[in-house]
């Protein structure tokens, strides 16, 4: 590796039709937001090559700094335009994103601001490069935030005692963010904040967490605005347990949506059953799990693994729901493919996909 932070490609000319197979970038994880007829897509991105033309293998991407990419569709995902990078690392004054940026969300707040939730990653040394922080920045529109507003909402370092007291697992302080994982399990889980309002306009954030070294859960917090227009955590709620959590070790990129048609909530997670860092990818299974519940705190009832309903979803991960009606059994997904999808489609976006849920 010649340089950790690579020059970022500008917007790609022309339209992507149906799918997004970017010629210059690996793309993975996703979140969306609607603004009238415009559908905004955000995802993690990294160059496919170093400046000298040396290929960057997908499984080596954690050696580099990522950026968050922005695409927009004006025709419900039939075509997409690349609008370039909207979030890059090394902007937070508290250094909470000095190493990298990971997945998040974008939400227009009731005050008119657009909130950009994301994971800031800190690396105090070469052996501890995965300290994850729940961060937020603000903008006037969906084109990207003013990164001078970036701030950390929750830090496993600064808020260690409060996180443990709330019922979550963190490794011993000297093991936080260790590259080799946590006490025999995979790396720290405190990432992927998804901001949303419930049906009563209460603002929440949900993100990936743990209750043991290899046992996943979700963190859920109520948020409130400060007098200066930023956000802070009001209450970090107890861990949210999922009914089939014994099938995986990590519940990643969680998203909670209010389904007005069915008057309930839908929860989508991307699961991974990695037992330890360094485990061969061929032994690791990724899947999408869909749940239904009466409120954000649950209880959550498993609808199923979406790949069991629609074979096209088999290699989807880090997906977003862009339309749903749970009573009618209808889900519309937008998703990138995992590395296991094959050379032609890995780390690119598939087409908008309809999934029918059958009892």
C-alpha cells in the first residue's frame, strides 16, 4: 500500500441504467432518503486502483480510507447519476473519525436541516484500528453536510462506563478496537447509525452493537436537539434483542422504517456469522433478515431471511428499503452485492428489487 488516503474520483459522467457498476469504485453498504420525487442513495466507496494502476482487492479495502458516495435518481431507481463524495474522514475536532468513515444514514429533520449520521473510526495505533464512534453532521440539503458541524454522539472510549451500565458489551479498555477482535469474537460492534422518526415524531438512532464477544444486539437511543441546532443522545435504551440472534454474530447496517400502510415498524438487518477475525470468507454467511414490531423497541417478530423469498437477494448486503407494505407482503429493496456475488457484480449495486413475502 503506497498511500492510505487515495485521491477521490470526481462524479462519473453519464447515467447508470438499472444497476450501478462503477468503473472506478468499489461500492458497498447503502442508505437512502427521498426528497419529493428525488431518490438519494449513499454508500461506502473506495478506488479500485491505486494512482499507479495497482489493483486494490476487495478484501484489502480496510487498508485504505473510505468515503461516502452520493447518487441520485429522478425516476425511482431506473437511472442513477453519480454526484461524487459527500463525507470523507478526518474532520471531527475530537478525532473520532480520524482513521475512516463507515455506514450511516441521512434524514431531513423537522427543523429543515438534513442530518448525516455515520460511523467515525479511530485508530490509536496499528493494532487497534477499529474503534467505532456514532457521529452526525448537518447540511442544508441532500448534497452533503458541512463537515465543520461533525460531532460524536456516542464513543466507546469516552462513554465506556455508561455503555456497559446500559447492558452492552465492550472489550476491556486496552482491547477496544483491536484488529484481532474482542475476546475471541469479531471486532468491536458500535457502528452504522440509522436516524429515523417514529409515528409520534420522536427522533431515534439505531445501530449495531454487542452483548457478548460473539453475541449481537441493537443499540437504540432517543435523540433531542440542542439550542444550537445539533443533536445529542437523550436516552440510551437497553439492548434490543432479536429472536434469531443465535444464527449470527453481527447485526449490521440496521434500519427501522415506519410502515404507514400496516401501522407497524419494519426492521432490516444485514447479518454476518463470522466467529473470529481472520476466518476465511468462504466460511462466513451473509444474509438479510426482516422483522416486524409494534414500536422501535419491539418486541420484534421475525418475518424471515429475504433470500428465502427471493433468490435474487442471495448476495445482497447493506440493503435499503425504498417501499414497503407488510400487510400486503410487499418490500422494495435497493442493495449492493457482496464480494461473493462474482467478479461481474461484486461491490456494485443491483437493480431495484421487489420481494413478495408469503406466509
